C-alpha cells in the first residue's frame, strides 16, 4: 500500500447512492466514490446508506474509496412489502423524521402511525408535517387527530406554496441536525425542501387530479446541506407503505412484534406479569423500543374499536331490517 494514502484519509457523508456508485459530501463538494473491495467479501456486509458518515480515501482525480462506516446514531428501516418481510435499510443519522402528508385524499391516520413507528424504532423523532393547508378548511381537526397517535409525535400544518407555518419548522434545522422527509408521492416533500432552502434544488411534479397521488418525481434519496450546516434528506414517495387496509398495514409494520408474541410461553399472554413473556424480554433488552410497542398497542386497540363499532352497527342494521324498520 502506498504510505502516502494515509494522508488522504477523510471523513465525509453519503449524500446519494445509485446502484454501486456512491456520492460523498465533503467540505461542500460532492465526490464520486466506490466501496473498498472487502465490503463485498463479508458474509453479512453492512453497506452504506444515505446519511452515513464514512471514512474514505480521497482521490481528487477519480472515485474516492469508502473504507468504513461510522457508528450510526439512528437508522430508519422499514419492513419489505414483499413476502420475505426482511427489513430494508433506508437512511441513517436522522434526528427528525418529517412524515409529510398532504391535507387531501393522501391523509391517512394509520399510515402516519406506521411511519411514526418506523421513526421511533430507528431512534429518530417523528414530526408530522401536514402540507397543502391552503387546500383544507378544517386543519385543526387533523392536527388534533394526529396528536392522539403518541406523545412522542409532533405535528405542524404548513403550506409550502404560500409560506404558511414554515417558521414553526425552523427549530428543527439547527446546524449539524439532520431532517429526513418521508411520505407518499405527491405529498409535497420536494416542494417543502425548496421552500425551506429558498432555491429550486429539487424537481417537483404535479399530482393526478382523480386521487391526488403523485407521479414519483423524486427517484432516489438525496442528502442536502443547508447554508447553516443543517442537513435535509429528500426521499422518493413510497407506494408500498401507503396501503389502504389499516389492519393489514399495522400487521405489516409490526410483523416483528407479532412474531415475538408467538414466542411467549403462554399463547394468551397479555405481556403483563406472565412468565416467559417474549415481549417483556425484548423490551428489557432494547430489541423492541417502549414507544414502538405502545404505538402498536394503541393502534391495535383503535382498530379493534373500529371493528367492534362496525360489527355493532351491522348487528343493529340487521335487526332493523328484520323488524321492517329499514329496507335491506
Ligand atoms: N396547493 C398546494 N400544492 C402544493 C403544496 N406543496 C406542494 N404542492 C404541489 O403538490 C405537487 C407535488 O409536490 P412534490 O413536492 O413534487 O411532491 P413529492 O412529495 O416530492 O413527490 P415525489 O417526489 O413524487 O415523492 C406539486 O404540484 C406541488 O406544486 C402546497 O403547500 N399547497
Ligand atoms: Mg419529490
């Protein structure tokens, strides 16, 4: 090895990944980079994600070489929606996860809760940003509803186009802090990023009128450094996490908790005082975070209530029909 190489050792941050080529943000410059060969030799290799701080060998004339990933303070992962259900790595070192949801057909309480659980489990603070407030006449109702998800979830309503409510978000963009935007396509993530930075950094795209969904304008994750030293990660809208079936979605997001429940000694374990409880063990070891478990319980309870309500309504409906009060 060339002894001079050590002079070129630097610390940068992954800002973009396209297939096997990486971009490192280093002193305001974007450098093309590739991984050191040994990454591909490891059995359970941990590959860099956008947001990672990495040690690399600077090559001013070509690809720099990524040598190692620094320890992550937070790591957002989501359950793969395919049959394998493995966790997909998304982004790292994110202080605040902005769950961007527009105040139109895109709004879904359950989806917000699922994103919030992803953030909490990854050690990042969920901040729900309800966008397009200019198109909504009852913003307060939505804010109050989101507030019921968890004490850990913060909520703001904004209009990026009219600049309403943006000042409320300033507190998150402190020097060194990283904010990641998650949300469906067309929710207004890139428009919000442009409004915050005051420049047209990201391309934005129109939404379909019929259902307000976007056309996947942003195609890859991108880390951007603001002038004050804060970072924003813009991401492409996620189709899969936005499923409409609430319970199905909850089951998917909390697959790991369901699996733990199956491992309890008693099949009817309430995870309270029972011996051999896998949930309590996972909470103790930190494998499962308290917030995520609480959110799971809240959501499941909410869904059971809704189900019970529907069953009740249907029971009464049948009785009314039977006694001729209502037509079938
Ligand atoms: N009325 C209104 N429209 C907005 C607002 N913010 C964004 N939009 C519009 O919503 C559409 C989608 O915005 P984008 O910022 O491209 O959405 P995105 O979340 O980045 O979408 P993807 O990149 O596909 O994931 C665009 O036509 C924006 O002009 C807002 O505050 N008010
Ligand atoms: Mg976008």
